[in-house]
């Protein structure tokens, strides 16, 4: 059996009140908050302010270092770059609100830009919190408790495991290439990296086949059994999730 105390490169080791919460609770509560953010109305100042306070309250109690949070938030940059063009492209009934040097800025585009920035950033923040306070094995454990299909859980667990293996192997290959005089200068020098990546993919496939056959010979039936351990409950996280959902419902239907 796997122990749920195993950590990975995204999980932080700082003591947090969210560390020892049941993983299925963390996954489920994160899902509800993200859904609440996704369906929120960006024209409602009450919803925007409330969800920002809720999400960053969770970030605060998770004790994620600010530097780590900002570094992981860089995944949001493509969404930001895409959103910055929307005020000049997205329009409805030619709703121009400002013209500068012949360039028109549309109200619909501005609202779309803000919606993407608001929802993508807060949704990503919840994902950062979940991965920072939950190890990969605990995520698998939580998904099993939530009755996800075993085949999906198995695929996810092996994918997480072998992404780390592939990254470590690629680092060793680059170190080996540099020790033989390889230097990255321009596009032409990227060809050796491409060849090495292709060779690694083939080796990874062959290794995966060997591992799978080895697991079958040891009685693997498609399910992964994890060791049971004691977890706590978090009244704060449950409360913030309920507030997030209630705010969405009240603002939508009242």
C-alpha cells in the first residue's frame, strides 16, 4: 500500500491548518468554490469583493509563502495576455466607450477581459492552494473516497508519478550533453534537445510497458489501495465554501 504522507514537488512542508484535512473534503470544497467563481457575475461588485475575500482568506490560512504563490501564479500569464486584447476586439452592438488614436475600446471587451482575469486568477489560486496543502498521493486517496472511476484514478496516479521521473531524466540528459560540450545558442542548437526528447519518449514507453507487465505479475487489478490515516475537519474551510455558494445563489435568484 502507498502511504498518504508521501510528498511531491508542489506540496509545501510548512505547517498549515489545511494540511491535515481530509483530501476528499479539500477536493470537493475547492470544486464548489471554483464553480461559484466561474458562475459569478463580474458586474456585481458584491460578488467580486466577496469571492476575492474568500479566496485570499483561504490563501492566508494555507500559509503559502507569497513568493511561492506569485511564482506559481505565472501560469496565469497566457490568460492575461489573451484578455488584454479583448477590449479592442470584442463588441456587442458597437458599444464603444472610448476612442484613442483611431483605436476603439468596447465595453463588452472590457467586461470580458475583467471576467477572464477575475475568474482565471481566482480559480488558479484555488488550484495552487489545493496542490500546496495536498500531496499527489492524498489527491488520489481523495478521488477514491469520492468514488471516481478506478481507471481514471490509475491513469492520473501514474501520470503524476512519471512526469516527475521524466523531468528528472531530462535534467540528467542535459547535464550529460553539457559535459560533452553542448551549448544552447540559437535555434539550430535545439535539434539535439529534440532528438534527445524523442529518444526519451521511446525509452519512457518501453519502461512503462515493463513496469505494467511487472505490476500484472504481482497481481495488479487496476485499483490502487492506499493506507488509511486519521484526518481532521476544517470548520473555517467549510464555512467559507458555504458562504461562496450562498452568495452566488442569493445574487442570482434574489
